[in-house]
């Protein structure tokens, strides 16, 4: 990333370059990052290696989910101890009121169930996913066969220059979105 | 999703077809969602709905009349409902094997079938869950099984294996459903962006949760998918092992065996893969997906089925050996009773369908013959239902109290209703699934089929 990185807001105008060739698209992503364009990429399927080229860090999903699983184990253990020993000790064939081996299934299932729910919830939060009946993408083919490389039009850059740069990187189609004079003719931007 | 590999080569007949493109894949897989279903589909779903109606009738009558409408009796309290419960749990287990265990073992061919087998899991586990809820006798107070502070100041006995099963089933069913849905999110987005009908677009838009395919999101998505697989694997093994422990901790002759855990898991995979073959073969043909769900995929499922069939055969043998070795009169009697008693036909159907018939899968010609595979799948399903019946019901028929031995257990009309109705409901769900959900993971299969080939890229550098 270049020095003096500027913040890209949701309202920042963008130039989108569309690709069908995944290799060319992947190379363009690397070039955009190297040139300090602060690119965002949209792909119909996961492209491996792209995260390195775009400088995307590893997902932070692992540790919170592990923590929830461990807390779930503790809650399961506590449930067993409280209900079977503390609150309602029931003599079953003279066996001990509390023996952790008896409760392995309850403890494991509680921890893993909470872990699965946390995994879903945290992943949806990280991806900012919520039910939305009116979702519109900058291009509907992004979920089909088209890759989009999106460059924000930051201070000191212009749409024309970025479009030319994308064309040089092999973009098959270019679209400028969110610029005052063109915005009226376009569909809502959801990028 | 983090694994990258190619799908198996297409069958010879399709090798002359033009190479697949991303658009072609989307078109092929989403076509059933945007076209009118054929007449045969309408006929099939109506028939399955009628069969599912039998289940509804039986449950309604049971709520009015009580548990006496079924053929259970003392000491055979565990009859058709528990047998069918374990049968459907077994079907569910195989789906998780494909979605999670094969994923963790980097078996990338699973991509073609994982969505369908996960659907099988979700439907089978819901149907299975009905049976213990019926079995309690008063289903309207089934919530007493859950540990919550209540005015009775009682807690469920967490030392009981029955309550372990409540935990195992709840955790497994919930995880299977959310795992399946999570995998569907990018595909729902694909359908959303192709929908022309306003309502269809809105519904899939809600289901897709605003998915945009952003590179950052794919990183989180793949990580979460992988973690789901790690979480689901112990859950699925725990699910069926818990049912096995439920039997094994009892003193009933024929149940009290340490081999029950792996025995049940192997049997479940065996039966579940057989069920997968039964519906995948007509489904791929009906939806014209032969290019994606190839004979190679079906053959691989058949090979795993054969392996599990051999393991199950080994356990059948070990059970007889252990009974003889135990020197327990009751254990020995139980196994003689299974093979030669008044319900011996159940045992011999089990042996024929689970031991003899699957041996045909040693032959490649059989493994690559669709009709033969389907017939074997049906046979194994019949065999696996009888296996559970033999284990559960025959064991309690002749327990440690000879005075209570029962010869009067029968299969009544409403036992047939809930058994046949459960199959009707399952296939009703499957037929519905084919028309509203992409039956193959679109994003995943594109990643595998359309990845840039390595030799071409290297070649390009040398030029």
C-alpha cells in the first residue's frame, strides 16, 4: 500500500473493470495493489491466491469460535454439576452424584452446538450479511461468470485515468459508478 | 471450499461436448429453478405427499387415541418407531460424511454430490426427530426433555443415555441445518441475480443475505466452511455413537457390547450412501446433470458403500463370536433366536441385503450400471431397516426375564403408516429441494472445474 492511504467510503465513486479470464483478473488485482489503487475484488467463486495479491489478511474467525466452544464446554459442565449435584441430587443406583465421565456427551454437544452457532453468527457479521430483499450488485454477472476489480476514485485520481489503467490490465468492460454526472443513469451501487 | 481440485473426467459420451464455461454451469444447475417441472415430477410429488399424509394421519390419531395404536407391548416397548428413528438418523449420518469428513480428507470429488447429500441429512434428521418425540407417549410435553428451570423444580436426569440423545440430536440437527444453509448463501445470490420474476428475486435476495462475492468475504466464508466441517465431524460421530451407547449401556442381551459405537457409525454410512444412490441416480437424469454427477462419482460412493458393508459384515460375525465367547446363556440364546426364532426372516433379510447383495459391488460392471446401483441401494436400505429392527426389537423380545418373553409383537396398520409415511415425507422433501435449491454447489464446482490449469500457465511463461 502506498503512503498516505485514503479512506474509501461507501459513497466514494468507483471505476469497475470486468474480466472473464480468472488469470488475467488475478494478475490485475496484484498490479492494482502494487500501484496503490486500494482495489476491491468481487468474484463468482473463491479464487485462491487472490487474498495474497490484494493484501487481505487471514480470517479472524478461528479464535472467537474456539473460545465459544470452550465456554460451551464450561457451560455444559456447569449445567451438569448444578442440576445433578447442587440443585437436584438424584441417587441413581448408588452412583456418584457428579462424575465428569458421565457427562462427556452433554458437555461435548453443548460446546460444539454453541461453536457452530457462533461460527455462523461471526461469519455473517464479518461479511456484513443480513437479509435484504432489495440487494443490487454493480453487475449481476458477478455471481455468475464475471470478475470485478473495483478501484475507488480518490483525490488526485480521475475516472478516465483509472479506466485506461484497467484497460491496460486486460479489463474487458469498464463501468464508472457514483460520479455525479453519470450516477443518475445507473442502478444503485451496492459495492 | 478451501480445497482446489478438478472434478472427475466426464463420461465418454459427453467428452465430445464443448468445454464447460461458468455461464454454462450456472445455466445447467439453475435451470430447474426457472423452468416448469415436468409432469412426472408433479406425479411423483403428489404420490409422495399422499404417502406423507399417512404419517400425519397416524400421528393425529396417536395424539387422540394414545400409544396403543402401535404394535408395541411389554417387553417390546421399542418397536417400529425407535427402529425407524435409528434408520433415518443413519441416513442423515452419511450426508455429513460426504459434506464434512470427505472435505477434511480433501476428497474433492464430493463437490458433485455434497449439496444433495447434505439435503438428505437435513431432511432425514428432521424425520428421525419425529419418532422419539412420538415415542414419549405425550408429545405435547416433550419440552420437558430440555433442561430449563421450571415450576416442577425438576431437571432431566443428565446421567441417562436417553437425555444424552436429546443433546446429541439437538446439536446435530441444528448444526446440519445451518451448515447446509451457509453453503447455500453464494448460490442463492447466483439465483437472485438471474431471477426475472419479482417475487422470486425478492425471496432469493432475502435468502442470499446480501452476498456480493467480495474477495474479503470469500476469505471468511471459506474459513467458516472449514470450521463447520471440523465441528460437524465429531458431532456426527457423537450422534450415532450416542445412540449406540444408549443401547450398549443397557444389560439387554444383544445390546451390551463395546463394538456398538463404530458398528452403528459404519452401518449408518452404509445405509445413507445407499439412500444417496437411490435418489441421485434418477435426480441427475431428471435434471440433466449427468455431466456433473458422473458415473465416476456414483462408483466412488458405491466403493465406500462396499467398504462399509464389509465392516458391517465383520461386526455381524463378531457379535455371534462374542455371544459364544461370553458363555452367557442369555447372550447365546439371543443370537440363536435371531437366526432361528419366530422373527428369523428379519435376520435373514438383513443378511441377504447387507452381506450378500453388496458383494456384487466388487464388479466394476455392476458399479457402473445405474439400474444395478439403484437396485443395490434399495436392497441395502431394506437390509439396514431390518438390521435396526433385529438389534432393537428382537433383543428386547427375549431379555433376561423368560417369563416376560413376548411372541405377540405385531406390526399394526399404523406402524405401516408411520414407516411408509416417513419415506413419503423424505422423498417429498427431496423432490421439492430439486426445484427450489441448486442441487450442486455452483460456486464450489466452478472453482474446481474452471481453475486455471497449471501446465498451461507454466507453458505461457516459457513462451
